[in-house]
C-alpha cells in the first residue's frame, strides 16, 4: 500500500505539563521538536492549560467569568506559547506552519480537500505542520448544534474537539504510514491498576481480525485520567479508521523518545494488521 505521509503524531495536554512545578514540560517539547521533520504532521493539545499557566505567571491570578469565554482566552494565549516552544527546538532549516481546525474541515467535502492539499504540500516545501483544534473561535453551543444537524442529515459527523480524533482523521486524510498517539501512560492495559498488564500488540491476520481484537481491548477500558478526557476506549475507537487504511498505530508514553518508540525499544501498544 502506498502512503503519502510518513507519520502523523499527537501529544496530549497533560503530557506537556510538569505538574510538580505547574509549568510546561520543556523536556517533552524539546524531545518532540528534535524529532520533527518534513514528512511528519504533528497534532498538539495543551493550548488551554498552557495559556492558563502563562496567564497566571504574568498576573498572579486566574481568569474569572463565563467558562467558555475563559477557555477561549486561555487557548488563544496558549497557542502562541506552544508554537514558540516548538519553533525553539525544531531544526531551524525547516519551516513551521500552524494549522487550526474545526469540525467543518472534516465534515465539508471542499474544506476537507483543501486541508488535505495544504498538508500534502508541506513535505516538498520543507515544512512541518503543527495542528490543533481552533478553541479560541469555537462556540460550544453553535458547534453542538451543527454536529447534531450533521448527524441527523448524514448519520455521522466528526467533532474534532478531541485531538485523538483529529489525529486519526488526518492520518486517514493523508494516508499516513504510521499514527503515533503520545499520552501519560505506556499504552493500553487490561487492568489500568496493574502495570504488568500492558497490551504490547493488537493485531490480526487481516483488518477484520485486527478490528475485532481492538474491540476486545476496548472492554478493558473504563473511565479517563481526568475531567474532559475521553480515555483509552475513545482512543481505540478513533484509531479504527486509520487501521482500516493499513496505518500502523502506536499508543505510547510521551516520556520516551519517538525514535525509540517506533523502533520497538520502549513499552507501547502497537496496533497493526500482519
């Protein structure tokens, strides 16, 4: 199977935060930045929480008021901080491009094609796309109404608010060879309280068997690590579409070097069809 993009990767919000010091985890961003190169598309969460931390550093207090407006304000502030940090560690010979997406870019055929073309032009131009959901201008109530209308009309709709879903849809859009989802744990567990229960491979002789085994693993996944997170079950749900396209998926811990994860030198959950 021909693949157009080497790797689509995603890092979650909490993986980018140093909880001990209430600051960004610069080591993680440095590690990711040093790996990124043309042929890779990177989806990054973290703008809202990083914007909140940045605002508190500058003012000594948190924003108050409407929760949706506060989220928009924090994420707008955090986007610039995130891009500055990535730019600091990415090879200076490469261009860096910020791409902010909403559900329209996946549910509208023309916008979907425009996004695909934009992303596919990047490797030849020596550019690395950094993608995030466009929280600063997204209205929660309007989005919910539009998603509901799309589901009623089409039977399904892509929300894109969860960057695991965004990464999976982009991997499908650009025919990525590999999808890497970085999180705060080593992968998928049959028992999240037992670190020895890591599922290192989910595979099958064909795509149907692989997907069947993905669904078996979903039965082990309950709850999420934090409020607002969709958890391991949703990750496995989102990656089904890329798996159908022949993409190999890794779910792994952000503390490991990406190169080591891809070479199988660290613990992870690898999902593929033999």
